[in-house]
C-alpha cells in the first residue's frame, strides 16, 4: 500500500490533518502540505509524548490528536489538531501559546484550523478506530481507552468523603432536589404561573460548589439547568429538534456573558421561554408513544409536503390506527395538525426572520402564496403582512 497516497486521499475525503512520522518524532510528510511549515512538530515530543502506541491526546487548548501505530514498523500516523466546537480566534491563540508557535505562523495555523471540520470526541475516537482497522486489521476497545484510571476513582471517593463530612458539620446540605422536581414539573406541564412562583421561592437554595470562581459557578449551574429543562420540555410535548436547538442557543449566550446578574436574568428568561413553548403546544403530556413519534416527525418535516400516509409510514403504524389515536389524544386530525404546525412556524419566521412572504410560503411547501395568505388569515384573522408589521 502506498501510505503517502492513502494519507493524501484521507485528507481530501475528510479535511482532517494527517501526518506520517517515525519514532520518536521525525516528520516524513503531512497533509495539508503547508502544515509541514509549522514548528508545532518540533514541540510534539515535549507536549504529546508519542510512543508509537495507538491512543489519543487532548491538549490544554482542547485540541484532539489521534495516534495510530503502524505494526511491524517504526512509523505511526497522527491525525489532528481537531476541535469539537466551531472555530474561533482564541483557538489559535491558545494553541500557539501551548506549542510555542511564533507569531509569523499565525496565518498558516488560522487557515488550517478554519478549514478543519468540527468533530466530537466520540467521532474522533471512531475515526481513530477506523484507521487502526484499515492499517493494522485491529479494532480498539474504546471503552478501555476512555475508562478512568483507578487513581481517579480513589481521588473522587476521597473528595466525596471529605465534602460530605464538611457539609454536615457546617449544615450546608444540598436542598435542590425537590426544588428541581417542582420546577421541571412546571416546565413539562407548561405552567408559566407556577414557574414564576417557584423561581421566587428559590432564595434559600444551596447548589454546592461546582467551579473555582463565582462566574464559572453560575455558568455551570445555568448549563445544568437548561439541560434538565430541555428534557422536561420534550417530555411535555416540545419537539426534540426545537428543544435542543434552543438549548444550544441559551448555552452559547450564557458563555458569552461576563456578568452574573445577566446570567441570572437569562436563567429566568430560559425557564419562561421553554415553559411557554410547551404551553403553546397544548398537547396532552400523557400522550402515547405512537402520537409522540408522529408529532416529532411532523415538526421535523415542516419544509416538506406531508401527507397522513407519510406520517403513518415513517412512524411504523397503520394509517387507520394512527389517524384515530391521533385525533383522540390531540383533539385534531393529523392533516389539521400539520397545517397548524406549518402556520405556527410561519408566524415565527414572519416575526424573527427577514424571509419574504413568498419565501416563507415556498419553504413551508404551501401550494401557492395566495393559498398560504388565505389560510393564515382564516386561522389568525390577520394577513401575514399585517402580522409581520405587528398590527
């Protein structure tokens, strides 16, 4: 096998940087080729400690590197750097600082990272496993690679014992559980009034220490809260894609904030937003799996022409069975619900996007713009243009 050609093809297929090296850290070739110019390679032995063992390494700047040994040789391949979040300028700064890269190479590194796709840690590990299977005809046990060492368990147990003792002595017992359960129940049922009551009662809640400084503490609490609220909202009928996308937006906004009071304000907005969206769904929170599956399918297909038969087929149920069950639980037919869902999305697009009425009509697959406008007015007693203008 021509290994150099393989590496070149791998890079062109994935845009993941790949380098062929010889023990201990001699670079033979790399793709993209301009990465050879980066002095980062001279820092590999100090920072990553390659020993020709198939493994992975995450740098202090959160860059992933994978190492694949090539059996019966002194060679190995390195994939990376790969980041698990979208590229931002501080990735370059942190990476350059960690690897002592001179300022002259900033543009080269910037181009490399900007053109490298985002992959999760799990995806990176599976990519590593794929390469190992192809090159060495061996599959790694990923659970063994990522399983914490016994030392970590011992450290955690020691910290747990110490914290439990200290909190009991100082009478600082966690009292968040029942508060969380009440709050999540209010989200799941779409009870905005109850949400406000619970938030007003939250003054005596002790969440415990989850960070080294107050700002990071508040951010971590927010991220935990929005994660739980997202799941409660889905259980209450909010479609999965909308719930998780909204969660991502709130977390990103939280990370941008540098003021604790603004994070607290964002928290209240987040709770009310999720709860209000659940309430607007007006769905039975005890819906069956069949109806839940149908609703999720409809919400994810609003930009398609949806027929009742499509919903039944994609959810794996018979047309007559699903039609009757849906009507009994939701209070409207599947066709009526499809129309309702498309029109509700149209309202969001009219209010929060710059798309023209014609573009919205086409996107939501209405047969014509005039039909969309007439249907919108029939349901809301106002035209799409009037709604956009706030009349």
